[in-house]
């Protein structure tokens, strides 16, 4: 087995604690197009600000809180003191392949080249790279987020359409990753149910355990902070 249960992705996130243009500390507002996301808060406190068809909402985060949301939810983490989260992502591989669009202002969203330049981090955000580029990206996305929030839910349709146009060239590669990951995991469950219904329990003889004692990557610059990521293929 070379993936985590259900083909999810898991990372440990230390949320940025630098100042954004609206005076709050935290991460980069963005939206996923095909992946649900979950938070398990392990330390500190803060908020997740969300924009969806239901409007704007602020959800309190503190140790023990579990929060999750589906694709189409624009979200932004606000750090109010040492906020650390275990992030669980649907469809491992798709978020890394670009299943997120940042809330840049409309003129940037309308130009794929301008969007790519604004979203790019040096060397992909590997540990040790300059934080200033990540913060410039964050600040531009916060500017666009505030525009969307002030316009209200009716403005979300335009953002959704712009996001869909931006990611369209990536869809064939996404389908391949999904077929090898989350779809394969779900189909395997179906095969096990069919086997058990036929009186065949042979798959139970393939038990065992895989262990990742530590993250396989530390300190990569993510959307909302520094990521320690677990890659199951390293088990």
C-alpha cells in the first residue's frame, strides 16, 4: 500500500503570524475546486474566515476543534496566537497539482500569465526560501478576498468562473491522479465488500502496518503557513 487511508493527504501546519493588509495575522485566502479540506486544531487559537454561497462567516479555532468544508469554500486562516493545525485533504495529489485558486483581484484572475507570476514561489516554496514572496502573494490574495467579501455572495459566481478557466488545462492530469488515488481506494473497498458477500475473506490475510514516524518534508511554504508534510510512499 503506497497511500494513506482513503488516499487522503496529511500535513502539519504552523499558520503564518505576519501582518496582512487588513491588520490581521495569517494565511492566504484561496479555494479548492475538487477537494474537501479538514482541520484538526492541535495548538494555539485563531479563526478560519470563509466565503461561500451562504455568505461570510468566521469560525473559532482552538485545540480540539475539528472543522471541514467542501470545494467552493473560500477560506483564510487567521492566527491569534501559536495556531497549529493538522490538515487533512481529500484526493491526495490534486492539491499539489494546483487544485487551489487564490483570491487575487479580478484583473489578475483574468490573465493566466499574470496569475501564474503572482502565485509563483521561488523554487516552489522549499524550506529556506525567502518569506517575502509568500507574504506578497498572501497580501494580494487578501486584497481580492476583501473585495469579494464586500461585494457579497452574488460576486462569487464570477470568481468561480474565473477559477474554472484558470485550471482547465490541468484537468487531464488531475483525472489521472484521481483515478490512481481516491478512485482506486474506493473501488478496492467495493471489491472487498463483493468478496465478503461471496464468502471470501482472503484479503484479511494481507494485514500489517505502515508507519511514518516523522513528516517526510519540513517547512515548505504553503498557502497559509509552514507545512510539514507526510508522504505515504516514504513509509
